[in-house]
């Protein structure tokens, strides 16, 4: 009685798990190992209970056993088919007088059903019958058939009529997907290797092309021997060729004539043109065409200068093309490294999330969980959408956060519901530990309505918050166009995932190529890591930035001696890293604001002292106070465009 009680007690839990799966089958897309075992035990008990039941002379138990082997072999292949055959053979041998050889027979039949599955249901059916025939002949010379045709044929008939999708839930989600998943991931790895190889090859080609452009981009100067020789030849061809003294000057006295020409070149480089007084007396006395000679030298030299300007421009352009090709090469190389990085998927978490979302009433189609290169979880969930009412988002965030042990939020605010298919794909990412609140204050130069300063602040994704400020050369519309171009390019490159160094070099190349006259802009960039509470400053010709510490109220000065973008081909940048604490302020400004403090005989320390005395925790108020003081320093008349950005970095609660 005690043993029976224990068995009944155990079966309560087994049946409860099995019935829960059956009742929730429409919302279920996965099962736990416990549920799989419960379903298997329940199925075996059902088959055991059908031992003596017959329909139209057919044994129902045997037909269902054959059908199970056919379905599993056809849907999941030879391995699963053989395993199903072993289980079925065991059940039949336990409930009848059939020899234990039935275990091997059903296993062999299931194996062949899986082997012939590429031929469809007909192939699997023929494979099962072939296995039964071969082993019957081999084992007892066909004197006794182990599996009778009168049971095989009805099972095959049902097998042909049952849609495959009706068994997908049990077959695909009951822990039997290992073979397909392994094959799929192996195929994905092969594709990844091919993609990485091709990207690396493309990156190498661009690198070689960049090197070639760099080698041919060197600009020659007019004093090169080849250029001087060409200058002499052109003068001689224009003036001396038909002169009666040509043979005397350029043959008998060749050395003296060349010495004169070198002295003439020295004067040209010094003054830009020559007069008759710049020519040695003995040469003037001998030359019959001295006036024409002087005019020809000046004219040809002017043409040389124009030629050298364009040759220099071409050389600069080639150098910039080389720099851009090298930048693209590095981008592609980084992309290849990113693809080649071993992404860590978590099948266990995927299964757990699927189960919990099923229990919460969501019809989940697919869940993918992986850790990015910053070791942060990213979870992608595809499910039958809620019709745009957004009720599913809170369920997903709460469920995934509970399972991963990390606070997860939706990556973007927009609803991902697709009306046509009814499918919604939601991406959850780890919530950042820090948040940034930004204030802006600005005023244009007194004689202009357009500010030449441009700015941006945005969350660039992957836990990076961008603060950027650019001051175009001069003021007004032209300066605004330059600075807006810088900020626009900066936003696009950073959002796309380009690294800071490549981004700034590309922007510099655009500014250098953009105009025939000087066109430069400062770039002041602060990149805040919202996960770690760190900030990286990048300054290109920008004035100092200030960090006001919340704990002490002291102000740190961040500065770097670099030229603005657009002046030199090879831009110089300096990276400065700082750790941030809860409540710290980052204060950036353009030179119009900074210079106003210098009018009051203040240096960076004076600006820092003024910021320390500001008594407010509101970043907008800080920006306003600094701008008001700068405006006051100028006597109420802004001498240049003025812009202040104040950003407060604070740690989220919880």
C-alpha cells in the first residue's frame, strides 16, 4: 500500500506537468526537461493501456507505435527515428509475448524511415517496410513476420494523412532539435568564415591602394633639377632658338649661361619676378634680346607657379584619397573582427525566457539571447503581436529581467508590430547605470542673426552618450554651414558605429577638400560611457572643457593643444579619459565664451573658479549663468558666436 501511495503521489506531479503542456499547447513554443519526461512517461502509460483494444481487427497499440516511429523518423531523421524505435520496441515487448528482438527491429525500421526522409513521406514509409522485410528474412527466413502488414498499412495511411505541422510542437520543441540546431550553426560558422575572409581581403586591397596613392602624392617644388631644366629649355626655345648667338651661348659658353640662369631662378624665388637689373652685366652686354628674354622668363615662371599650385592640389587630393581609403580599410577590418568575434549565445536562457513568456500568455516564435563585446545581454524576441497596444512590452521586460538578473529595457520606443504578418520583434538591452541631462545656452555674434556654432547631444547606442560642439571659422552663415556639416557627419558616423579616430579623420578630409580657401572648424567631443560612468574627451582645436565634481564642488580643466579640422591633411587628436561620479557636470563652450573671460584678465583657472561658485544643480541654469557672464564680460555686445553645453551625469536609482 505504501509503495502504491508513493507511485500515485509521483504520478500526480507527472500528470500535472503533462496536462499543463497539453492545455497550453497553443501558446507553448518550448518545454522544460521535466515536461518532456512527463509527456514521455504519460505517452508510454497510454500505450500500455491500449494493449487489448482493437478496431476493425487492428491492434490500436501497435498502430500507434508504428505511427510514432514513422513521424519521428520522418521529421527528425535517422538518429531520432532509431531512438523512437527502441522506445516503442521496449513498450511492445513489455506488454506482450513478443520477443525482445522487437526492440532492435523497431530501431532498424525507425533508422531507415529517417534515412529515406529526403524522399518525403512515401520514402519514409518504404524505408520502414524495407527494414521490417530485411530483418524478418535475415532473422528467421521469413517463417514469421514480426510486424504484420495489417498493422503497418493502417499506420502508413494515418501517417500520410496527418499534416506535419500537427506534430511540430512535440517533435521540434521537446528537446529534439539538437541535430538541426547543430547543423544550422555549423552552416552559419562556414558563412561567417567566408564573409570574414572576403572582408579581410577587401580591406587589404584598399590598404594597398591607399599606400599607392600615398606614394604618388608627394608634391615637387620648382627648384627641382628637372623643373629648372624645363624652365631653361622653354626660355631657350622661345627666345634663343632663332638667335644668331644661340650657338655661342648654349654651346661654347654653356656653363656660364647656366650659371646666369641659376642666379635668375634665385631672384625669381626671392621676388617672384626679375628686372633687367637682376641679370649680370656681361650677359646683358652679350644678349641681343634682353628685353624679350626678361619678359619670357617672367611669363614662363608665372605659368610654372600656376602649374605647381595645381600639382600641389592634386598631390593633396591624392593624399586625402589615400587617407580616406586607409580609413575605409580600417573600418572594413574592424567589421571583419566584429563578425569573427565569438558571440556567446545562451540556449538555457533562451529556453527559460520562452517558457516564462508562454506562461504569461505570449505566443513566442523565437528567442535569441547573446552577450555583446561589452559583456552585456541583448535579447531578441519574435512573437505574435498585441496589435500595437504595447501591452507585451512590460511583460517581456519584467520576465527577461527576472531571468537574466539584470534590468532589461526595450532598445527603442517605437512599436515593432507588423500589420501584414502579425509578427512583432522586440529587442531588449541592459539598462544603462547612468543617465545624462543636458542644457544649452547660445547667442550669435552681435552683427549676425545666425550662429556659426553647432552642437548635438544624443544616445548613440551601446551605452554611449555623445556631447559635441563645433565652431566654424568666422561667424554667420558660412561658419554655420561648416560647423553644421561637421556635426551632421559626426552624428552619422558615430551612430553607424565608426570609431572616433576614423570619424574625425573622415571629417577632416571633407573639410580640406571642401573649399579652395581656408575652411576649418573646431571639434569638441565628449563620449560618456553610461554603463561604467566614464567619459572620453576628444579635442580638435577646441577650448578647454570643465568637469565640476558633485562631491567636492571643485572643477577640473580638460584641455589639449591641437589644430582645428580642415587645416592639415593629417589631423592630430588627443584622447583624455576621466572617471565620473554621480551628479558630476561636464561643461563645454566655444571660444567666444572662453575669450570673453580673458578680456577680464582670467585664464582657465579663472573660468574654473567662476564655475565653482555657481550654486545650482540644474544643467540648464549652469549654461545660462555662464553665457550671461560671458555676455556681461563683452559689455553686452557679443564679439563672437557663444555657445555653452552643460551636462549632468547621474546614477539611476535601482
